[in-house]
C-alpha cells in the first residue's frame, strides 16, 4: 500500500504498486501510520527534516475508492470522513512537505497533493483534476476549504473546481498550483528529493514550522479538524525561548 | 528612558506628514519607540497623507527582543498591544498612508510596512523578510492575518512565511507585495514615497471615508486591532 523510508533527513513516503492508489480505508490507514512514524522519528532527530510523497506508476492517486463505495452513499461518506484526518495530519506535520507528482492526481488525490507545502510535477504527462463536478459529486466542505487556502487566484479556483479543468504541469505553474516542472518522472522524483533536502537543511524547528503553516490558513485547518493553538500559547512559547 | 525625539522625527512636506524612524541602529520596535511613532502619527492632523520612512540601513528589524528578555513577563503583552495600537492608528487614519521601506524590514518591521495602504521600497539594497520561521518564533494570529489580507497570493505568502524568503524590492514588486522599487539612496526612496503620498492627497478624498473603506477592505486585521488604538499614546500593560 505504502512504504516509508528515511534517506538522510528526508522521509520518502511512497504509494506503492502500479495501480491508481485509490484511497480506501486500508491505504488511508497506512498513510496515516506512515506520516505519524515520520513525525515521531523527526521529533527524536531534532530540527531539520522534510517529507516527500510520491506515487509509483502512472498515478499519484486517483482519489477515493469509489469502486468500493459503489452506490452506497454511506460508504462514500465513510471514505470522505476517513480522508479528513489524513489531510489534517499533513497540514499539521512538523516538517516541510513536498508532493512529487510523477503521475495523475485526481479528486481526493489532488486534495492530498494540495495538503503538501510544495508540488513538483512532471511536465511530459499527467494532470491534476478535481473531477467531482464531472462525476456529479459535491465537494466535501474541507475540500473547498483546502482549495480556497491553496488556490488563491479566483479564476484558477473556478477552473479547477467548477470547470473540472485537467491541469497539466506548465499551466499548473502559471495558476500557482505547481511550484516546479521537470521533463520526466525520474527527474521529478529526483529534484523533489533534492528540494526536500534543501528545505531540511534550513533546520527549522518542526513545531514552529507547523504552527506558522497553520497560521496561514486557519479556516482550512478548522475544516479538517485541527484545533488551533491560541495566541496565548504561542506567546508562552516565545517567552520560553528567551 | 530615551526621549521620543531621538526615536523618530516629524516634518511636513507640502500636504504630506513625513515620519522618519531615526538612529543608526536597526530600529527595533519596543514600547518606547512604538509610543513615539504613535505620537508622531497622532500629530498628522490636518495633513493630506502620511509617510513612514527609516534612516540608515534599516526600516525596522522587528521587535526588540533584548527589551523583551529583560522586561518582566507580564509586560510582554504590552509590546504586542502597543504594536496593535499603532496598526489601529494607521488603519483609522483619515488620510492615505505610504510606507517608504528605505532599508531592511524584518518580522514586525515588515508587518509595519504592510499595514500601510501602499509600499515603496529601495531597489538597490534591503530585504523584506518574515524572519520568524528562521528564528524559531511562532506567528500570532494578528500578524498572520495582516499577511493573509495584504498578501493574498498563496504562493507568495508561503514563500514569505514558510520559507523565510529574503525578498529584494524587485522580487517583492513581482509578487505583488510592494508597489514600486525605487533606484538610488534612502533620500530618493523618501522622495518617491512623498511624491506618491502627495498624488494621493491631491485626490482630495474625504479622510473619514478613506478610513472606513480601509477597514472594510481588511476587516479581519481591523477586528484584531481596533480595541487597542484610539486612545492615549501611552501603552497600557495588558495582563
């Protein structure tokens, strides 16, 4: 389902296998476990870690396991609910995060990519696609909140969510969704890893990093269920450093 | 305690009320300097526009952590409170405001620049830098709100806050954070800011309307500072 390896100070989370990496209960659980392990290992190692998430094969992730849900609204609801805490884990992760998009990312898969700090994508093929409007499914509220937090050009947001645009890497860069584009999957993965190493080398304090990230989009954080730290707690942290 | 005269100066140039943060140091913001700047802002009555500039290498390098280290902890909130009061004063000022970022502006110094309606910045020297991530300091909600409302682009905001990018004026203009980069020295930047302020003053806008529109454009920042300003310039300790 997924593997977590540590290469130096970078944690590499890989969605394994040639399939679509559909987000069902099992994969979501594995991903949450892996992300938690990375956070734990980083806490022990001290400041200066980073995470890269990558999918093997043609897909980063093609979204929730709607095959398993079938016509059951209850099942679909379960998957939507199960993905939410994984989104929260990523938004609260105490280290910089990079999504290495070597394959398609649709719907829930696109959401996961957006929950990373940076997106590095192959330019030769692959799309980012919020398919809900085409499939006839409304966006769960937390999807909307994360989209609004990360895609701040009104037209880009409209094109992604309301027009079901299939965004290639180069356009993604213009829309402010993709940070860097590389010509092949192999280069994308390699550069994403290098970039993560550079971020890790900044030796940012993980707790502070996560706090600053969350302060950038409190609405999205609330929407995925993260409890915000109060200003009072932040000031105590500041005082403790003096 | 230094007299406020040594912390900033005030002059009128035409319709523009020009405040210059003085000193060869890095213009750290502590309750005393903040109170001096607030007094200088309060003295703008009758002007058509306001400019805040710095002399020397710095606009402001942020909060005075030395002061915080030596001050009793119940006064730490005073610095935050006084800064909010200054931003409240700027937000409710009945005239357009322009920041002349004549040198480095970091952390609270950067936030102070962003609290103006327009920002011009020295092109050849100086960085805009939200240093908190590098310094290991969490960002309180009001600061984050200021950056969220004044830097609406998610990528620019992430690079500023989460990556601690040191932005030159050209970079800041490209990202829509600063309005113009000005070639030359400190005085050239000040003149450009004053010229822009004079153009805004020449529009003859009703000052109260300017203030109300400003508060409506950035309501979340206003809501976080409005209870702090509009009072005596002396900071009140908040426990």
